[in-house]
């Protein structure tokens, strides 16, 4: 009986351990399968309801609460928030816990994006305190507007697997491992600027073939892309000399080959750097042409290759709220 009991307990322990192992393995596998680089959101911001309240009194203080969440896949560092005030009616705004943190109505901020341990992205609540000014003697109330403008650097990373087939005329009888097709990327990449489509072309060049890609982009967010070299300009109201500021982004495109990673040549590009392409959005859309620099032998077999697109840009967006300033009631 003791032997039978011992064997039964041992068998039960093995079953439980096996279940635990399977469960742990399943959780690990599912977490690895999660792709945070999906969606079309970056920073999401809003004023809290009733903060500011609908009615505030002249010469008094009132609360303002700002909620921000980084719903994209890129961590924001060294971002700025600038508050637009009607200074005659709201002369001052400050962070409640640190009144000196806002300088010239500008507040710095950092906020993490989505990750495997935080699939929603970091969310912060900024508690502010504003001061209402005095109304004109003949005025009983005045509607005022408070605006928050956000300026921050952001990055989009898109990846796909493309088919490279040097047999342009399709005359080789052997079965090919892939076919050249356009690739639609409809899920977004966890950022407001997204890659929508990649068109693949094989361009003959002597005894070689140069794979070429037409890549289509769209700004799906509510804001405007800004030259990454001057992303703070809209919040600091300073001048930007040289290159275009608005609706601009830079990108680099890489493909992985048997000899290692290959950076593509893009057009249009920076004046002294043909591998850094420039996007200039019109109606929130643009496209660019990127080509293998050296090409591949036209006698090579078809093969698949990963392609990675990295887009760097600044981004600026604004939100606003209104409230009424009233004179205190007199009895």
C-alpha cells in the first residue's frame, strides 16, 4: 500500500509539473508573439473633464488637469509642452507640486511608449494650477481659451519580407521560392506616421539587377510632422534657418543580404547623404524611391529578404479647452 501511495503521489507531481511547464511555456510564447509596433497612435492628450471647471472666478486660482499617454511604440524624451494663455485673463499657470517647473509657459516631459511589459504605453497625469485675472469693470464674464501644444521627437520602424527575383523576363523553368508582389502594411507601426505600401521593381543595370522600392507614407495623426532637427521650434516660437521645417521627415532603408545589412540609396535625399531620404508631406501623404546601390547578379536565383524602414521626425499637436471667468456673486 505504501508503494502504491508513493507511486501515485509521484505520478501526480509529474502531471502537475508538466502542466506548470506547459502553462509557463505558453505564456512565454504568447508574450513573444505580441507585436507592439502596430496601430497609428503616438501621443494622446486631453484635458480632464471639469479641470478646468466651466466657471472660474476672477482673481482666483483654479485647477487644470492634463492627461497624456504614449500609445505608440517609441519612447518620448526631451519633449515640450507649451501653454497658450490669454495673458490678460489667465496671467499664470504652474505645476502644483513644482511651481518653478514651467518656464515661459513651457513644460518639459518624458513618457515611455508601448512595450512587452506595458502594452498600453505610459500614462501621466499633470496637475496644474492657473490664476484668473481681473475682468473689465463693465464686464460680468469672459470666455477664455487654454491651449496645450506638444512638441516631441518620434520614430517609426516598419519591417517586411520582400521577394528579390533577378529573372525579370520570367524565363527560367525552375520553380521559384517567391514572387515579386506589392506589400500592403495596413496595421500601422505604432506611430502617427506610417508606411502604407511597398512596391517592388527589378531594374536592369548591365549584367546586374537593382531591386528598387516605391514606398508610400501617410501621416495618420492629428498633428504635423516637423524637421527632426527643429522639433522644439513650434513650442519655443524661435526661428529655424536652412531646411524646411513643416511636414518633413527623414528616413533610412535597409535590406538584409547574405553578406550582411545593405543600406539603400533613396531619392529625394539629403544633399550630402544619398542614403538619407527626405519626406515632404502634401495632404499628409508622400512616397519615396529607394534602390540597391550595387545591385545583384542577373543570374542569381530568386530569394526573400527582410527590409527595414526607419523614419525620424519631430511631431507637434495641440489641444484646447474653454471656460468662463466670472465676477464673484455679491449679496
